[in-house]
């Protein structure tokens, strides 16, 4: 009877030890999950910004802005004032 009790206590101790180890692993995995979830949300926001920029780049307003900034083009009825150096 004493041997059976010792074996039962030993097995119970082993189970407690393993459950403590598993709890530590679980905490690590939850932290990884939080980090990955945050990264996914950041990438979704970045994707949304890129999609909005892509949509804007297909508008006439963007083309006009690009023509003014990059090519120096102006409309026919505009007067340009430039500072003298």
C-alpha cells in the first residue's frame, strides 16, 4: 500500500512539474501571438495606405500635380511668379 501511495505521489509531482513547464510555454506562445497580431494589423494599415495612394495616383488631380512638380508645366491662363536670386 505504501509503494502505491509513493508511486501516486511521485506521478502527481511529475504532473505538477510538467503543467508548470507547459504554463510557461503557453505564456510565451501568447506573447508571440500578440506580437504577430500587432504586426498583421500594421501590415493591414500599410496595405490600406498603399491602396489609397494607388487610387489617388489614377486621378486627374494627381496627374496635374505630377505635371506641375516634375515637368514644370502650367495651364494656359496661369501667370508664374518666380523669385530672383
